[in-house]
């Protein structure tokens, strides 16, 4: 008799566990849908490297996932910030970040809550112009942010940033 009385409890526990698993899966998918991917890659010879898209418009609270899609190279995703030995090129209230070296197929994700313009770079490839810009929320399209610090960066990096206006117009700049 005891086995019969425990059977409904076991079924209830199993059903509850399955429901929790389903809820967790749906929640993960919903979060992933709110993420936008930026790939990191380059030519087979390594003569050119990039973030794609290199310019991106998102809304506060959205997350960005950078994925190293290059089989034979490592990359980083690093904020222009004094914590990383660089001039400040993200909003004052925003937190600095550095992904550390990402091996092929590894990824790094952060959510952006503070509106503004965020410039970032790849540590080993900044001199090759591997930089990107994210615009979060609404900003003035005519602004040329961080122009005062352009002289502190490699020329290829400065040339690699898409304009705020083009990001606002197209939402993604390849």
C-alpha cells in the first residue's frame, strides 16, 4: 500500500521537474533572442581582422554576444577605458569590461543598461583597426563622440569607427 500512496507524489515531482526544465529552456531562449551577436574573424592569412557588425544600435537592457569565429586566431573585446590602459570612450556611468583572450568558438556577453556610445577594441589587433562601436538608446546623431581622444589611438582604429549617424540610420554597420 505504501508504494501506491507514493506513486502520485513521484509523478507530481516528476511533472514539476519537467515543468521547471521547460520553463528554464524557454527563459534561456527568450534571453538569447534579446542578444545580438557580433562575430570576430579575419582573412585566412590574418592580413585583415574585424568585428561584424562593427557598428550596432541596441536598446538599454539588450545584451551583445561576441563570438570568435576565426579558427586560427584569438581576439578580445575590450572597452576603451582607463581600467584597460586606454582613454575613456564609453559613458562615464558605464562599467569597463575586458573579455580576456577568446579562443576559437568562445564567446563573451554583456548587457548594456546605460544609454550612450561605447567604443571597444581587440587588444592584439587594435593597430590593425579591429574596433567597434555600439550605440545604446537615443543619442544625438550629429555628435562625434570622443574626438578629443582620437590622437591617443592608432590611426587605423580611429578610421575603423563608424559614425553615430550611420549606426542610427542603418542599425548595423558592417
